[in-house]
C-alpha cells in the first residue's frame, strides 16, 4: 500500500532535487548552451564574411587577370605592328639601296662607254687622218687638213 507520508516525502524530495538541479545545473547548462549558440553563430558569421571576402578577392584577381591578359594582348599587337613597320622600313631601305646601286652602275657603265667611245673616236680619227694624209699629203694645206679632221671626228661621234 501506498503510504501518504512516504508519498509526500518523495514528492518533497523530488521538488527539492528539481530546485537544486535547476539552481546548480540548469542555469549553468543553459548559460553554456547560450554561449555555445552565440559562438556558433559568430563562427558562421565569420565564415560567411570570410567567404564574401574570398569571393571579392577572387573577383578582384579575375579582374586583374583579365586586365593583364588585355595588356599582354595589346603589347603583343604593338610588337607585331612594330615588327611589320621595321620589316617595311628594311624592305624600303633595301629597294632604295638597290636603286642607288643600279643608278651608280648605270652611271659607271655610261662613263666607261663614253671613255671607250672617246678612245675609239680618237683612233678612228687618227686612222682616217693617216689614211687621208697618205693619199693627199701633198695636195692639202694645213687649214683644209684641220677641217677634214674635225669633219671626221664629228661624223664618228654621231655613230
């Protein structure tokens, strides 16, 4: 049978134990749980901020990388343009030099041709004079002789 005094004692012990547990255990456990929840929330916020910072940093790096690629592409294009200009300048200089060499060679050839023609004229004139002198040496005076030489030289220079 159930003894009411015993029942009252058990209930009273139970409530005292609950009061003591609440005072000594529940409040510290609750405080620990609140602190733990706050630290987890702070860790989540910190992780979220770190993630946002990392994403911003990543975007910054991607922007810088794109800018560096663009700059390198521009540098390459500039180098290609400069190379083409240099190639065109070298080709132009080579053409100009070739034209100068050809002109100089033509001038030298013309000079040598003129010298050869002058020597040839002199020899033809001497031969003509010698031949004419042999044929008519006694019949021509000095003025006529000089006129004949001039006519022969002029006729040779036309050919």
